[in-house]
C-alpha cells in the first residue's frame, strides 16, 4: 500500500473497469485510491505506457486489473476467470512484479460481514492466480469490505462495480 | 403515591417491555411488527423548576446544570416537561414543601427542584428533590458534588436519579458513546475514532485515525477496541478512551476484525481470516488464543451475554447471514433468527433480556430486537441503511447509525428505545457511524 506511486485518472479507471459512465451523475465514479500502482524500481517493470507489455498501464488497461462478483457471492464466473488467466500470464512474464489482491463489497451489507466477504473474494482471485502458476509468495491479500467503493451511486449499476477484487501491482517483494 | 403507582403510569411502555421479557416463547416464529408510532404511550408530565443559586455568582452554574438535566429527561422520551411559562409560581423555596395544588392544576405528576451552593471546601454542590405531586410527598432527594474537571457529569447523575425515582429504570445518562467520525468523499472516507458524552457534548479524539472501524468499549469504560488499517490490512487495536498509545492485539498472519470484550474485560472475542475463511476466536489480553468456530462459513460479530456464559454471533453456515447462540467455550451453535431476510451484528443487552441486530430484507435495513431464544422479534427502525446497534447501559435504548444513499450519502447516529419509540438523531460534529455505548460511568 505504501508503494502507491500514482493514481490513474478516474476515466481510465472507469474504462478499464468496463463501466459505462453514469447517465444521471457523470462524476459519480471516483478514482480508486487503492488502485494506485507503484512504478517498478528494481522489479523489471517497464515505463513505456499502455503499449509496453511490461508496464503497469498495460496490466491495468489491456490485461485488466479487476474482476467482479455477484451479490453476496465469491465464485469466479467465466469473465472473471478469463481476466485472471490473463493476469497470471502477465505475472509469469514479469517475474519482478508482486501484487496485493484487494477484496471489496458493495454498500448493501453490514460492515463486518462485508470485511469477511471481501476476504473471500480476494482469496478466490488469489487462489486462481496461484493455480495458474503465479508463485504464492508474490501475492498478498487484503479486504476493504465496503470501505472503498469506486462507483458512488446507490443503484445496482454502481454496486456491481464495487463487488470486485483488484490486483494492485506493487514493486518489490511482498512484505 | 408509591413508586409502583408512578411506574404504572408508564404502563403502555413498560407493560409491552414486561410482556416482551416475560411471555413464554411462542411456537410461531414470524416477526412481530408492533405499532411503533407510540400512539398508546403517554410520557409522564413533570414540572422542573429553575435550579436556584445560593449566591448570585452561582446563578450561571445553576442555570446550565438545570438545562442539561432538562435536556436529558426530554430526550429520553419518557417525560413531558411542562413549559415554564405555564407555571403559576416559580418562587418555591428549596427547603419548603411546594404548594402541590399549583402543580396539580397543570396536570404535573412530578415536580423537580434543585439548588446549587458552595460547600465549605469550595466545591460546588447540587441538591435536588423529586416530588410526587398527586400524593403530595417527596419521592427522592440527593446531594452531589460537581466535578470541576467534568462539570456536565453532575447533571447527568441528577437526571439518572430522577429517572430511577420516577420510572424504576436503571440509570444511563451518565455514559458516553464511542463512534467513528467520518469526513471526506464517499470513495475515500477519512474515518477516525471519537468519544463523546451520550448527549453529544465533550467530543474527544483519542488518536486513532485514517481508516478506523467498529470501536467497542471495555466493561470498565476506560479502553476501546477498534479496527485500524495502519499496517495496510485490518487489524485489532486497543487504546485508552481518553487517548494514549495504541496497542495492536495479537500478531496474526491474516486479517482480524469484529472485536468485543468479554464481560470481565480480560478477553477479546474476535474474528480471524485465514485463507479467505473467517472464524471466531477468543484472545486473552495476557496471551492465549482459543478457536471457537471451525467451518467454511463466515462466523463473525460475536457478543457475550452479561454472564459471560454464551456468545451470540452471525454466520452464513446455513446459506445466508443469520444469528446463532453458542456456549462461550464454543461448541454446538443454535440458530435463533428465522424471519425472512438476513441478520447481522447481533449484540446482547446488558440486562440479558434482548439481542439487538441489523436485519436486511427486501432491500431495506432495520434495527431490531429479539429474545435470546429468538422469539419476540420486533423491528424498531427502517431505512436505506440502518446498522450496528449498541445498547444503553440500562438496556432500554439502542444507538445505531443510518446512512443515506447516493454519492452524497452521509452516516448519522440515532437512538431509539427497545420498543421502537422515540427515534432521535444523536448530535455529532461530522458524519458518524459505528457507535458503541459505554457502561455507566464510575
């Protein structure tokens, strides 16, 4: 978390989340303060922007840094599995990269339960990556429950964006 | 008139409570949704004279002490304070019996008088009297010193004395509420620990800041457990209610949350997450960790009964979030919530008679109560998001938080009595969530 180096602009976050802009409230999507990624000093990560397959931008935009979950669920659907397979491939191709897998929930649950639900989601994504060849030691997980929504309206179109796990790529070894 | 006769005036309120406690568990499990409008309930009409001062220099103190007492009684919803403008006389010497006829015509059933004077040691003293107007006699009188360092406390102690004298209810005004002070945008809230008197006065920030969640008072009211993201993941910390150094509890490899003290204050019930799975554990403050549940479900939000023999908690082991009770040592758990919807955040009343919870049904959130065997479910509130009840020290009220929807959504603290009456905002400086009501102060 301390390796947060820069934040993607809100629009980029929206685009890579596959989120259509909110017709009633165009500014309803905030930059995800935890979606920051650290530039990879010593990690062998490139800085050539979205066209550089070793860059963090490429990971977030082309590979996809997040997957979504149904209400109160933590199983990975076909879309989520496809994204996670691409993530695993990227991690295998960039052996210096490590990541924290964040689990998040929407606001329609109680705080403590949502912490536990976020932990389930982060763990589901983490396990899938490990099963697809990413060394466990390069991954960490954390739950934010309902504390850090990225879409701020109180309708399903926002909640569906908040029920997510996000691979936040960090430099250096997992602490 | 006797105390019992006074209490009988509160019959609709206390009667419902008594039924809730004493009635045998019905076989039928459907939630009871009683009339929460309070239409049947009549608050006790009382007159409170301005507190007098023994010397002009104390007039300001007398006025502010009386005003705090009056505000407490008003907020409780149990009393109707007769407007001072209606009084036939305010000139009632403290040491004489009042002319009860003057108060009967106002339909006052109780009269409260008080005076402030300086004791030989220089400290302020407050003496107050509570009269039964109909019987024409004094019910209660007490003399209390004002703590110069905490000048508002004496007023709460007086309000507690009046409450107990007139209703038989145990005291609760002399207590505090810990909560999370919320500022910043919805997507990146700053959440910091705060503590205040139950009436919203004397807000202090003990020092935990950043992303801090779910504070819980220790049984002696001196310390607070809470969740902090200081280390980058949710972990349980302990801090003095007035500040001081923060101590991380345990050094667990995974995430820890949902802490609550045992009744003796020596142990902490908590949830640990391992491999994505959350179970309940008991941590000794002097060491020792005991696992209480072990299954693939989410087991969290544990709360002890006042005797420390049983634990109520929430689990989705049956497929949805529901409330269970098990022995404090772990073992077989019995599900007690059976209504439609899901249930979380159970908390045992300090009186032992009720369990309060959050209920989610058909897209609405409710605060509710039920008996520890699951019978007598009653929903007290409803909104887009009501969550996290915590009982007053006498078990008569719960404080909880309500969050409004949307990008500008904001959390506020509210209190409501356990039959669903007297829902009120609790004043806080900023948006506020996750309240924990302290025990009665010592």
